[in-house]
């Protein structure tokens, strides 16, 4: 049996204010193409289907179209809610969807949803474990000492499952899983995940394959058959250095005496986004020249300029070459802050507005305005003074 493992779709997410829906439609179509080409039977979605508990109508439409196409391609779809999802909303119309081959588990009520499928080697048990907190679990296990311990909570939940070790067992789980006290590799904006909410990998020892969601970088945790598939798209610039992929899992025959996971093999298949996420550094002139020679000018960019001074209309100029540039900053901020400020020696009353601004600029930056900056400042000052000379009705003061 071939299984495709994905997670953290975050449908409806916006990055720096820009909608990712077109990118998500593109990558979801690519995932289905991979499934069809590689003759996949089952698609696993390990949580965070949506980016918000109350997704937009557009986001729901995208996921609906994805499920419709997956079913049309003959896929069984097994999905769980993640911490970004509403378990109640994800479970909506589950009875109807299950008849179409799509299983979205009900809200956890003391039992883990189990789906049994078969291939030429016999049955495969899929356990659909939604994102859980200790508070979601304690009341169902009053005799267990769970407290605020995520590992204890998950041990109680999975310990109550009637797992047949003679069968192949796969679990979907959306948690922060650690191995030997080591957290998985996360992007900078994911470091806030974790702390007291980690689950030890030993909790999943009974399962041949553990399909994890929650962390955006694809990686193993403890053993090769416990894996984060990662998000299919880069959702922050701290992910720019990571490649994205889907995990293709093949479940072979499980023989008596085999170790857990011995029947599993896997392959990571790279994903190619509609727009990549990149970080670019250089002077404004270098960045603009790079854009004219680069075949990925539509990518989402974080640009760091190394110019000595802030450049006039820099973002507008960049957008002419890189229309999807999202962020702009400078790498000389520390230099500007640490540079000794110059003292004003001339009499301010004897200086015009442009000279006063030029002196202020020099005192803050340490250098005089260049010709372009001075010309820009002159025009701006003239415009402000002209506006101030007119009354609120737009007429010259004193005009009848």
C-alpha cells in the first residue's frame, strides 16, 4: 500500500498581508499529480488544514475542491484537525464524507477514530489522533496522573487503543514530538512552539509509521518511521533555506517477529512552488540588476539593502523588478545607531528649512545629504510650505 503524508496546509494563510490561496491551489494540485503518478492509495493530512479556526469562505472552497479532486482520483483521504483548526468544524458532515472515502474524525470523546484498509498483505490500521491538550484528556482517564503533562496525556489516550501488533499500524498525530530530550528543527517563528507541550517520541512505539504534523520542516524524529512531512509551502522567511517535500510511504508485508516499522519504506518527493520564498542582500543597484538577470522575479522576497544611506523610493523601484517583494530593511542599522552624532555649530535662526533639515540629517547619520536627497527634500519642503500658505479652503491666505 502506498500512502502520501502531508500536513500543515494552512489554507487561507496570509504572509505579510499577501494571500497564499493561488499558491495553495497550485501546490495542492501538484500533490494530487504526485499521488496519481505514483499510484498512491491513501492520502494522510496530519493537521492544520486551515490557518484559522474560522476559515474564510475562499479557504473552505479551496479545500472542498481539493477533496473533490482527491476522491475523483480514487484516493482515500484521512485527515485530523491541528491546533490551528476547529475540531468541530473539521468534523462537519463527516458521515456523508466518509461514504465518499474521506474520513475526518469526530471531536475526541475518549476514543481514537480507527480506519481499517486492506491491501494484498492484509489489513492496515490507521489511527486518527487529533491535536490534544492534557485538559482534553484528563476527564476520560480519572485514574491516570496526567496533570499538565502532554506525554502522560497521549500515553493514556494511545494506551486505551486496542492495537493489534500483528497488523500494520499507522497513527496521524499533530503534536510537538521530541526524541531523547531534543526538539525537532524548527523555523525561527516556530521556536515559540514547545516547552511544556512536548510529547516524547516513545509514546508512539507501538506504531509502524507515525505521520506527524505541527512542525514545518520535513524531518525524522528518533527513528526514520516517525516523521514530520512539513508544510508544503514556505510560510515565513525563516523557512527560506528549507526545501519542501511530501513523504511517500510504502507499507510492505509485516512478518511475525519483525520489529516495529520494519515493513515501512519511504521516499521524500520535492515540491516546486508557484513562487519561491527567498532572501536577497546587496545594494539597491545590485538588487535591481539581479532582478533583470534572474528568472524568478515573481518570487516572494525579503530584501536587505547594504547601501550606506536609506534609498529614496527603494521599495517602489524594487517592485518594478520584483512585484512580489514583501519586506525591505537595511543591514547597516547598527552602524547608523553607533555612529557618533555631529553637533550643530551654525545659528539655527540664520538657516532656511532645507539647511535645517540637512543639518538634522547629518547629525543623525553622520553624512551630508547627497544631490539626489537634497533635491527630493527641496521639492517636499516647497510642497509643504505651499500647502501651509493656503487656507483650509485651498485659497491663499488673505485672498477675497
